[in-house]
């Protein structure tokens, strides 16, 4: 038994059996009907039974599903920065996190279309409690991040994941994706949690942490959606936080969020990938030899690069102007776009609840606020 078995994605030799097992699940059938409307069940079932590797499944099925989702729920995906990366090099992509499933799925669509190495991607085990979801995740090269562990087990789990990421990058020549924080950004403030970086560094000699981070080729990624299809679903947690209450998720909340993120309207979507961090890491190493200080500095660098490259949409500027009762950014949107956004606000939240209205607007406005802060500090 491999020491990574508790978290790893499937191996190619396991794929066919797993797909055969889940092919009769109602949700899998619905996904196949959606993806291949011109095929009969017998046709796609035969195609599925012929799959013998993760790459084949991603090329022949997953890619077409995501492209179809984009066609039905967005104005399309635009990208930038990919031309600066080497096609045969595995990278460690760390991105802001807006959608449970779509963030990493869209990154992989972009990587595939640019002829680059696709990623193995981290996913919280709380998100794949349903057996068919776990199977689909692992057959799409997702590996598990264990959630809700006591401190001692969390430390062991973090070390194992760090070693697995190292194994993927250097022994499998596989790119890796992870979010900059645990859980999606609920308020539009994209901030790197230092715990993610500490976990990543556990596979290294901690005395030469910045050298190790150079070796794994960290690439910051900015993902932005014009509309967040789960914006209203994030409100209950934000209200609980504002009221200093402990928030408890409903039993199927993660699944509802996942499903809504997939089918909900997104309009524009943009992904920007930066260049691998290099000189920035040298500078961090020069300025401090203390690990915690280095981690903090790296988190700040990632935050700056992700925020700077984040594409702002009319919805972001509209929300900023509504909150500030201004026309500061009115040149970036038209009256129709503003009316559509105001209508969305009216339909999705209780207009008499100031906390909810302000939180909804802040979710869209904060990326503008954060870019302005960067400009002020230049």
C-alpha cells in the first residue's frame, strides 16, 4: 500500500473499473446527456467503457463537459500569460478561489488548449462526500485535503500532502494546483493564508525554504468571474460572521454550492497566469532568515500579484460606485449593465437587511478597493 493512498487521485489502471461503476449513477447520466446531447446512452456508455487512462477521460469527456458548461452559462473564457510559460515544465499554480469546481476545471481547459501540462488539483474531502463525486474528482486528478482534523492529525496530514505534491512535481512531472486559502473567498478579498505555504514547505529543508519554493516554480494565478453564481448562497455565512455567531453548514450545502457554481450564469471569465516566482524569492531570502517572516513576505508577494492581475468587470465597478454613492468608475460600464446588476441585487437579497445588501455589494466591490490600495502604495 502506497503511503499516499488515503489522498491520491486514481492511477490509470484503476480508471476503467471506476468509470464502469459510476456510469449508471443518475447524476453521471445527466452529465453525459448534457455534454453529449446528440449521443444515445448506449453510445456514450460504450465510449466510457473504452477509457483506460485519466488523460483519455479528460480529453474525451471532461474537456467537453466544461466547454459545454461555458457555452451555456457564460460569455466565454479569456486568458492571458500562458504564452510566457514552458509547455513541458510542471508548475505549482496557486490561485485565488472563487468557485469549488470551476476554478481548477477552467485552468485545466486553458492549459490543455495551450498545449501545457494539466494539473493534479487539491480538493477538500468535505466537498466529495457523495461517492460518485469522489470518483469523478479522483478520475480528474484531484487529490484530497483532509478537513476538520485535530491538531496532531492535521500536522501529519499536512506533511503527507506536502510530500505528495513534491512527488507529483518531481517524480510524475505533473503540475499542481492549490487555492491560496482553505475555502472560497466569500467577501471578494483574495488573501493567501500562511498555513498553505507552511504546508507546502514541509517537504523541504526548512533552512532553505525559499530555494525549495524556487525549485517547485510557484506561479500565481488570478481567476475572475463577472457574476458569481453563488453570490447569494454566501450570504448566510457572512451574516453569521457579522453577528459573531458560529456558522453551521446545512447537510447538502457544499453540493448545492458546487452545483450552482457549475450551472449558474457567470458572464465573463478571465484567467491570468503570472511568471514563476524567482527574484522575489531571492529578495525574501536576503531580507530575513526567519522562516515565519519569509512565509509572511511570500504571502504578501502572492497577494500583490494575484490582485494586480485580477481582471475587473463592470459588476465590480458598479458595486463600488453604488457603495460609495459615486460615479467614479462610470466610464467602465453602461446604464444597461448597471440596471442588470441592480436587478440581480434586488432579486437575490433582502433589500431591507443592510448587512446583507452591503455584504453582497462588497463581494463585488472589494477587488476594486484592493487594486486601489496597491496603487496608493506604489
